[in-house]
């Protein structure tokens, strides 16, 4: 698939559950017990700065970091010089591709169009177990959020020089979208999803055949890498 990369590794999906219990007794004090509470990221950390990117017959996602500058994944824009964008407010405009870095799968595009919302980059690597939020355009559905945690510390993996692993729902079309921490700042960029082969039968020679299936584990380029790339280009 042109606008989403996959890594061929087998995984087991993790689940994050919110539990709450209230204990009541007549004529007695009321006791409330809450465990594993998940604090949702504020609404302003997602939709306002989220961008839909269209290139030819494909699409991806991006995040506006201010001044008309939009960070996305390099494989979303590939070798295009210009792309179409759409904001959460429904404003459509053109954007120029300023640069791409295929080693880290990061690109920067710029628009002179009206983009009302923006999010600040937090130049760090999200921590193992940290709660995060992703916003993108999965399978063409516009501006969809998913929530989860960092499931694996930063590493070199496949064609990516540095990614962290997440347990969020991640599917095609979310590439290039922002990953947000609870304080609303961008801590990463979505770039891929795992690919787990599922045995589907046998071919004419009797050998096993497999069908790729997405398991939901995602790969994210940390904001520390994005900030470093931006600084190199600005110097």
C-alpha cells in the first residue's frame, strides 16, 4: 500500500480498560474506589490541528504546528511537490512539500491557506506506558481519534531509524497524523502498523498461503526526532 508501511511481525493485541466501583451502605459514609483511571486528553489536542492530506488517489494525515507548517510522514507525500489538504473546519487548500526525510519517514509541507488550529511540538520521546492520543483519517474517515499507551521504547525497526511502539488502533490513512500527550502537545508522528500473517490455505503446489492482517500495534516517530530534523533544515 502506497501510503502506509507495514512491518511483518506477529503480535498480540493489548487492552486498556477503565474500571470504577462505588460502594454504598445505609447510614454509613460513602466510599468510592477508582482503579486504572484513564485521563482523556483535552479535546483541543486533536481535531483543531489535525489535517487530511490527499495525494493523487491516496490519502494520509498530518498535524499543523503553526505558521502554515504541517508535519506528516514522508511516505504519505513520497515524491510529490504539492498536495491537497483539508482542515477539521472543512477548509481545503493546496500545500507545497518543503522537504522529506525517508530515513526517519518525516516530511514538512506548507500551506498559505487558513488553518485555525495548531499544536506545539514537545521535543522528547514519549515514555513507556505513557497515555497518548492519535488523530488521523483512517480508511478515509475524517478526523478520528484513538487512545492508548506507549507499548515499546524507542528502537530501530525495519526501515525506520527510530520509532516507539503503541497499542492504539492504527490503520491505513492514519500515517502522518499527530500523537498527543495529555498536556496537548505533539510527542510523535504516526508512520505505520504491524502486519501479522494469517494462514489462509494452500497454493497449487501445496504450500501454505498467508493473508496479511493488521493487529493494531502502531509505530510512531518520536517528537525528539521531528524537532531535530526541523532544526537541521532551519540551520
